[in-house]
C-alpha cells in the first residue's frame, strides 16, 4: 500500500532501474484505490502519462498509448500501456495525484497529502511486447512464458456434418491488424472450415465459411476496441449463414453449402498459421444451428 504523507510535494514510488535496447514495451500493474483516484507514470527520459482510475480516463500524456483498464474483483483493476519503440526504459516513477490534478507532468505537480489516502499496488511488470500478458512471477531475472496449448478439442463424432454454432467470448491483446489471429473449426485442410478472426483492418472482427473448396463466404464488422471482450457467434447450415456480436446480428448469407467433415477446433488457422494471440473467457460449440433467440 502506497500512502501519501502530509508534506507539500510529490507523492511517488520509484521502481528498480531497468535496462535494455530500444524495443516496444508494455508496462502493467494491478491497482486498487483507497482515497486516491488519480495516478501517473513518468519515465526517466521525462515522458509521462496520467490516469483517472475510477473513471477510466487518460488525463494527460506524452508517453506511449492510453492505459487499458480491466476490472477485476473487489475493486482491483489491471492497468497497462504500451511505450513507443523509440523509448528506452531506464527507470520510472508511479505518482499519486489528488482530485485537483487535471494535466501536466506529475513530477512538477505538488499537493499537500492527508497522511491517510493512497492506493494498493501489486505486480508491476515490464515486457518487450506491444501488448500486456498475464502476470509472470520473477525473482532477480527475466522469465519467458511457456506456450499455452489446447488439447482434447474434438473429432468428427463431436461435430455435426451439416450445421452448427461456434461461440467465443474473446478479446485481442493488441490492435495490430496486420497480424491475423484465428479461431477455426475445420477438417484438417483448407477446403472445409468456419472461423472467427481479427485482422484485415483496425478494430475489425471477421468470420468465414467454406464448403468443399468452394467460394468463401465472408462477413465482418467494426468494433470500438478489439482489446475489450466481445461475444461472437456464428451459425451455419445449408443456405443460411449468420454472424452475431453481443447478441446483435451483424451479417447473414442465404446461399451456400455447409462445411462438411469438420473434426478439429483450434486456436489458429489451418496448418497452424496465424495463432490466436488473445484472451478467451468462453469457447462453445453446438451441433445444430440454433435459432436467433
């Protein structure tokens, strides 16, 4: 717990020194308010970002991208932001800011603390990535995350040969739309598949269907922010293909054969291409084309 004292000045914590060559980096940490609702981060090169934790608003910045806030249990939030590739992190400070703060470099902002207000802070993490991952416990040295896998993901007896629904409650780690991210149900080839993917354009979710190496049915829709969880559902059967986001139908096609021989569900495209770098809360399959309701 970081508590402001009663002096008139800056109220801050200084993390350990960081070293490394220029690279895109993400800083993330877990925070909970206890009287202080605004915070700031300032890098040692003078760039900064300030944020209203309660209202999820970036107040001022000369550093990187806006904070991404994820609500957790009991008032905790995970905050993260991405630095640009030209910024070298050699160190930094996290500042407490009172309600009167609106803009400006936090290292030049002073106020008189009350000796009791503060924040809870845990799990500060720096990564050489353009998006945040989950917390990795470290002690004195860097740690590389082990790859995550999905097993027991079905066979031809599980999946219907004429119709179905695939549902996913997902979010991307970053809006890097040149890097495609697929969740696919297919027959082991590029001939029969249904898939959901991020790519093609900024903040876009797309879906596709293909039967017997025929033409591909495409649908897509814009999202406000693909880093925020959305519930995506696709439904297919003969001459009826549908696409839903958060319960609203975004696309329909009434001509085409349903994919056949589906026997595998994967967090990637066919042949292990374009893996799904993202967050998944739910992934469900139904062996019949459900009604819109």
